[in-house]
C-alpha cells in the first residue's frame, strides 16, 4: 500500500497564490488579503521553492502565471471548494443555528440589499452574513470561483448555468443637473442624447452594459466624456454640469433635486429591468443560502398576493 503523501505547502501559501493568480497582481492580492507586498512575495517564493517549479514570471510591468501555476490555481480552487463543502456539512448538522450566508451584489444594490438581509438576520441571529458589493464582472468572478453562493444582479451571464429569481424592478433613468434645459420639456427624442456629453460607469458595470445595449437598439452613438468608478461619483459629476448619465432609480433619493439632479424626460426611458437573485444550478447550496432563497420567494409571494 502506498504511503499517503502530505503536501509540502501550507494553506496560507495556497491562499496567497490563488489570490495572486486570480488577480494577476501581487499588490492587489496583498490588498485583498490585508498583507504587505513583501509578505506576499516571500510566501510565493517559499511556495515555488517547496514545489520546485516556477509559478509566476515577470511580464512587462505585471506578472504571468506559468502552466504549472495555472494547474496549481485550479487545484487550490478545488481544494478550497471541498473545504467549504466540509464546513457546510458541519453547519448542516447544527441546522440553521450557525453558518455563513455568502452573498454578493453589484454596486447599485448597496442602496437596498441591507434591507433585504435585515429580515433574514433577525430570523436567524446565529447566521453570519458575508456580503460583497462590487461591479458586475467581479461578482461573476466570485460566483465562478465559489467565493459566494448567491448574487444579486441585473444581467446574469449566459456563460454560467444559473438559476434566477426576479426579485425587484430596476428602472434605468437618464439624469442631468437639476437646471438642465430638458427639465422644462415634455419629451426629448432619445437620439438627442448623442449631442450631450456622456458620463458613464466603468467597464464591467451592469448599468453601463444595459444602457449601451438599449441605446444601440435605437442607433444612438454616444459622445463619452468621462468614466467614473461609482454611482456617487457619477451623481456628483452630473450635478456639477459635466454631462448626462443613465443610472438606476434606486441610486437616487426620492427627490433627486436635493442631490442637484433631475430625471430627464427622454423617450424610451425609463428602461425596465429586473434585479435577479442568482445561484449555480448544479452546485449544492448551504442551508443558509437555501433559507435565504426560500425567504425571498416568500417575500415575493406576499407582495403579489
């Protein structure tokens, strides 16, 4: 019988390498893991020495993951997934008295997702809620890598086999400064947007993608002036008169004028979209995740009763 061979590497080294490989950056990995850059570098160096292979290589100003590194990245992802399933099994033995709800939401959900989670947390005080809020592309990465079980987004990716549950309307509106001349008009043709300086969220934003898809359907080519990394930055830039933008109505106060903004009467807007709760179709859900889905369905049935 062959003797069981223990790995030569530590859990922390694997966790550090997985972060470096996924983010393609030592600096970003250190930021994610709250480690200094020298600490990350030392752990990667020790990992490579233990395994006797090169895992990363310099490439221009960044790094490149070697073929051996890609194999290790997949092995680490699989191992972490098995460990999470082990933790899930332990939680299942204790019912819903303990456990972790790993959920993520795209950036605009920060305006309402806490209210969704409040009722669940009150009913299950022993459940820890691990909430991540980021742009659409990064939330998709978290779903794919099983760093979250559930996600709330507007445009689920067709590349993943996901179950979806429509949970809230998400009207997209055109906003401008509150003294914009269009405010006094009854309706503005959507083609007029092509003459306005256009402010938009960064690439990877679901709101940006939905707006671009809608305007392309109407043949509108935008004059992009500025890209901003958050809804709040976008609102401040619009209020300062730098241009117009498309934003979820959920990201605005009840009275947008208080923020120096106005919803502009542009034809074909608001664009009607849905917030969706999504999860992998073929992956086993933990009890907290399943309980949250059941509660979301119950809330929806109460709203439509």
